[in-house]
C-alpha cells in the first residue's frame, strides 16, 4: 500500500474519527462485534479503517476466513493510538479540573488482598484520579501494549519504556480450619488434608507439589478468593496468599508452617509506560503514591 504520496505526506487523511473507529474495532475483536446487528455502521467502520490504513501507508487488518484480525503493524498502531487517545483525554479532564481516569490490572487475589485494603489511602492522597480495576493474568503485557495504564506483576527483566516500582513480596501460607488442623497435627501428613486446587494458578500448584509435597485434592476452583471461601466453610485446606488471613475470623483457621513454602514467594512490581507517565502529571504523582501504599501493605 505504501507509495510516494503517503511517504511525503505521512499525516494526510488522519482524523480522530477514524482513529476512534479503528480502536473500537480493535478492542471489540472485529467489525461485526464492534457494531452487532448494524450493517450500515459495519460498512462505515470498514471504510474508515481502510482510509486510515491508506493515510498511514500500510495495512492495519487482514482477513482470516470470515474474521478480520490486526496485522503486526495494526497491533503497534493500536497501542500508539490507545496511548494518544487516553493521554489527550487526561489532558482535557485536567484542564476541566475533572478526575483523570486510570486503569489498574492485577490478579484477582492481589486486587482483593493487596490493592483494595490500601487503595483508599492512595486515592485520598490525590483526589485527581478516578481508578478502574481489572482482574487479569497478563497485566505486564497488557500495560506494555496499552490496554491498561498500570499493572501489578511479578518482577521481570526491565524493558525500555516501562517504569517499575518494587512494592514487595507476596508470600503464601497453607490455611486449614482449626478442626481439620487438629486431625492433621496428629500425623502431619499432607495427604490427610482435603486440599483445594486453584486451577487458575497451575504453575503455583505445581511448584507447591514439588517444594512441599503432593496434597489430596478434594476440590478444584478457579481463583484464590474462591478457595478462601472453601476454607471458611470449615471443610477444606488451601494454599492462599498470607494476606488472605484477613478473610477468617480470629482463631477459626491455622496457617500451617511447612518446609518449602518460602520458595513460592513472589516478588511484585507496579508497572506503567514511562511515556504515559510523562504525558499525564497527575498519573505520575498517583503512581508514586500508590507504589508507596502497596509497599506498606506488603511489608
């Protein structure tokens, strides 16, 4: 699609209406999904995306059977346009003295036991922010690709363009209702515990078996908060973040001290794109305040 005219006039044909249409289709996962049951709007979206690609000089989408997928160039443009759109919206809201809208992604258990108990303090430190939370498993990648503003992720090798703030270590404990603990304490055999396997964390479950031992799985569920509810029922034991102790009434459960649990410790970082932080001063201030509060929660 590239020609001399598109290279010489790289921004000819660009418009925010076309950019917004492209983002709507990219986020929805296809033209039909972006405008279900509306052939007229679907046709308009198709035309606008084609015109945007012509303005940029390369293909943004490719057809795969009946579906339309983003090309590698389209994925890069999606991240750039997301950042541009969200940063301009933040600037507009700042000028109007309205709260800046930000997003934070993390695992469900981290949101429940690390973020939510201390989040109100960070928001109170700076009233210029309105925050939305999302439970995801690939928070770091989602921030890098412009889907979310921030994420709490396991520590990893630094990438250019990403700011990281170390917030502490997520530690795990094996929780058991007191009645079950008493039966277990007689022999201290892991196979005597009716164990909850969290299917949404297969790597951690495998590491637990390798480092601590093979439990007797009595129940499977998807998330750690679900496993915590199972423990609260009084009938099951489960591996949970140590901070999940706040879920249980005093004396109702016991955190078992087992060799090998410390090997499951998970260093955590708060991450955001440096360019986004530079573009939105209120975001940069909130990022630092939130990192401080989260570090306090994990200390």
